[in-house]
């Protein structure tokens, strides 16, 4: 396992919720220095084990216009694509057929997708859902029908509409983890499977926090021993209080308040990534650019990653 410097690993555990964009929530109380994360109540926590599809960095193309919802004269609701993708008709009665997200064992014409069975903003169940005639591929814009986590979307089999805007109900198709819960993986290259042990694994793009090579609106944040692209949630500036790993601008990360000078009382504070060979890193006064990894433990291409921190933190 990659070991990070004490206090400089993920001092705040990570949790993804799917309400108004994903949120990486803090809460590591074990005090270890291995960069492990602890899962919160959300079933989509980006925690170990993490299985990569290929070495970093990974990027995806910027989004393009998605689809819009419109009434169906026959009763239900359809998703009309602006690219003749097809439509998704929601049944008028409750729809539920248990399935296995890894096995994708639904009947032809349907897919196994995570959803919320009680209207909450987090996934807590899986069911078979209809597949549209020309579904959106992984990385493409998508639309959900009904509520944020209804399970009805226009993504391909093995993908789910993620980071859904609560007003437009549009997001981006992200792949579900492949393989099994014991040996998870990703179908796409440069992706990592983030699996909290609850069976709701999601594949996210790998990235490099120094060039911040994620798509617009996303930041490159640490999760366990890897860095992944996650939408920025409530962006914060360096030195500002925060309560989630991605509640800081791209290029920064929410970490333990002890790394930052004069930080207001909070669970954490935003601090910047920095390059160890940069003679003038953009750190706050009193901070120094400190190696993210223990000596000799950085993976290839990550050797220069540092984090702005108070000396001795």
C-alpha cells in the first residue's frame, strides 16, 4: 500500500453523495498514516480497495448538450434526445427487479443500476431498468427521469448517470465497477474503481493534481492511494474552512486544519497542492511544500506531488 506522510494523507475520510453533485465528506478517526479512508452513510464512498484500469493521468472530453424530458401522450414520461438517441419510458406503476451490479444479470433490453428506494440522495439498492434505444456512452452527457437517484437514465448498460444537476436532471455517464466485489475493475482505461465494500462501486477518471487535468468543473482529489476527478462541490479558497475533500477549488483539497495557519474552527481547511521542484510554490504564508508520499513510495509520475503545510505537520 502507498503510505503517505503522517497527517498529510487523507486526514478526512471520503464519502460520495449524489444530491447536488457528489461530496467527499470527512471523518477519519483512526489516526493512522496510511491514507485509508472511512466510509460514511453513502453507498458510493471513494474508498479502498481501488483498482485501476490503467496508469494515470486520465482525462475525459468536455460535455456536450444532453437530453431533455418531455411528456408522453400515452401516459408515462419519455427522455427525448437531441441526437436521435431514443427515449426512455417510465412505467406508471412502481418498477423493481433485484439484480447484481457486477454481473449485470438483467433481461435483454434492461440494465442493472443503483438507485434510492426511499427517495434519499444516496444509492441504497439495485434494480433492473429499461435501456434506451441509443444510449449515451461512458463520459457522455446523460439525463435521469423522476428524482435524482430514481435509477432511470439514458446511459449504456454498465453505466449510471452521475453528478446529476438537481434542476436540469442532467449529468455524465460513469461506468460501474466490473469484475466482482472481491476483484473489482473498470472497463475504461485510466479509470479507478472506488468500492466501499457495499456493492455500489463506481469508476472515476484518474488524474494528476499538479496539472489538474480533469474536465471543466472537476478537481483532482485524493482518494485512498490514488487521485481521481470529482466535481468541485462548493468551491473554497486556500485557508478557508471546509467539510468535504472536494469543497475546495481545483488545485486545492480539504485537509486537516492543522496544516493551515489561522484556519477558522472547522473539520478541515483548504490547502493547495504544489510541485516539490517549484522554487516559489503558491502556499500560504508560513506553509512549505511538503511531499505527499513517504520517501520512495510515490508511484511513477507522482514523485513531485506535494501539499502546502505548516512545517512539521
